C-alpha cells in the first residue's frame, strides 16, 4: 500500500491490485504506473496550491485591502514561509562577492612598493619587449 500526503492528511491508495498485475499485462492495456503516480502528485500539488490561494483571498477580503495590487501580492505570496534560523545562517556564510579583487590578499604575498623597483631605461624596455 502506498501513502500519499494530501492537504495535511494521509490517504491510502489501494494500488495493491495494480502492483500484483504482471508488467506485460499493464503494458498491454496501456497503463504506466510511473506516469499515473507523477500525474497524481502533480494533481495533489495543484489542489494544495488552489486551497492556499483560496485561503489567501479570503484573508485579503477580510482585511479589507485598499487596492488590487495589495490583494494580488497577498494571493501571490500565499505559499511563502518564514526562513528557518539554519537557512539564514547558511545564507550569511556564503561568499557574496563577485570580484576576485575584493577577496582579502594573503599575507604571504609581498606587494612591491614604488621605491623597490629601479627605473628602466628606453633601451632596456625595448630589449624586454622584443622577441
């Protein structure tokens, strides 16, 4: 017996009969268990979404929102939930920078100062650039 979560309650689906049938028999009548299960899960998800939206609409009407935009934002956010503390901590630990230049410079690297290098003459520059 398989259990499926539906609207917070567990319903049992008696698929024992289908599970006992031979696979060749299922194919001969054109039945695909995986497709049926996928379709059932999708339908259950759509049903849950429908009832969440309906509850949000009723709350918005009860709150007497001033504009349609407020009503719409309440309905669109019907399935949002607050972040868990663990999720907040994970988000703050990630490196959010996009530029490698913003990363801290390791202390073992010596950055040359302007007085450390001797100036090159014109002939030395040409000699270094020529192949």
